[in-house]
């Protein structure tokens, strides 16, 4: 495994996601929302397969990119149809800004992925996952966690906190690239590292899209 190899795999996955995403966005409507669910479920299965069987990552990772292209393209297209294309464009630009900002902070050593840093970020990420799971369960009963994704100071603060945690996860992904090369991990781990980065970027984009949409819907 090499850093350049993992970067190349990430670019391949990004191209697949964007290509499928453009197609899904072009036909997006409430009637095609099932494509988003296919993407979400297919993406989840792809991640599980890649992690439990690392040797299959060369197949599972590109499949994940395609499935997430379906999900993000459909969701983004629906948001664009309702609030205008600027919502999606701004969300993409902010996601790329977060990516390059975190990469700069990592490369310059301003943020170092120490064991304590990793522990804090992973704990915060796990807590957010539990909150989302609880919110999904509550939605089944017609309610939800107060303030989560709501347009008020507390809701905006929670969204910004989640975006911050998602951004910090990028530091862990960059470190995986570096550590994989240093440890001379098998070649297929390039796909696993690229998959980890892509999962974080998908999460980050969705959170930013929600926040941008909240502000746009208020106008």
C-alpha cells in the first residue's frame, strides 16, 4: 500500500460517485426517492463486506461509491428542485473546503492524530451514531430528539458540532493513508483507506447540505 495508490483509488471512487450522482440528480423527484434508499442500503452492505472481507475491497469500495451516488444524487436533486441548485453547489464547495482545510492542518502538523485525539474523535462519532439511531427509532413513533436539525440557535449549534466532528474524522482518514504505507499493508488496503475517506465525505456532505438547506428555507 502507498499513499499515492490510496489517493488514486479515492479519485476513482469520487469519479464514480459524481457520475452516478449527476444521473440520479437529473431524474430526481419524490417518485424516485426509492433510489436513495437503494443507495443507502447498498452502500451500508458494501461497507460491511469490505470491512469483514478486506480482500473484497477492490469490488466493494467502487460499489459503495456507485450506491452513494444514487443516494446523494437523488437527495441533492430533490433539494435543488425545492430550494434551487445553489443549495447543492454551496454544500459541495463547503465540503471541499473542509476537506482541503483538514488536509492542510494535517500536513502542517497543526492537528496531530495522537492516540488521545483519535479516542476523543471516535467517542464523539460513536455518540452521534447513537443519537441518530435513537432519533430513527423515535421517528417510528411519530416523535424525535428535540432540536436535532431544527432551525433555531440550539439546532444550528448541534449541526455545527456534528459537522466539526465529521471534519475531524478526515484527520483519522489521512492518518490511515500514512500508517498503511508505513506498515507496508497489503495492496488492497488502498481501497479500504479510500473507502474510509469516502464514507466520511459522504457523511460530511449530508450534514452540510442539511444545514445549508435550513438557512435557505428560511429565506
